[in-house]
């Protein structure tokens, strides 16, 4: 597995890295989200360009990963997409994400 070199606490500021989930560690542009509320640790990466946005999430210990590409538009909701992919890889790993009601 790739080494996640920097822990969040080592940064004075983290901007734009928490949209698909809290970035607990970073390494070579990849973000690690620590296990939380029934969800296993997830390694993820956002991207895009040329009118598209991309998201990849994986749980290497379980050989599970998902990659999605969607057309960028004013109606694109990146957080909805990334949350759905995070839920998908969590369920494929045999875990069930804890549903937290909106406040």
C-alpha cells in the first residue's frame, strides 16, 4: 500500500481536501479517510478536467475499489457522488455505513 506521508495534524491549513470526506492523511495526492462510524478506512482521489469530474475510492485490504467519471455541469453535485461511492465500497467490504439523520 502507498505510504501516506503527512498526517492532518502536521498541516497548518487544509483547504479543499474534505469534500468527499475528512482527510486524515495525505500522500502523493491521495487522501486517507480513517475508519469512522462503521466505515472502514478508505483511500480516495478526486480529479477532473476537460468538462469531467472524477472520483476513486478503494479499500486495498479487501481488493475493493470504484471509479466514476461524470460530465461537469452547473447541476453536478460532487459530494453526492463521492458519498455514494464511499457507501458503495463500504457495503462491498461487508460493512454497513452508519446512517446519520440530517440535522
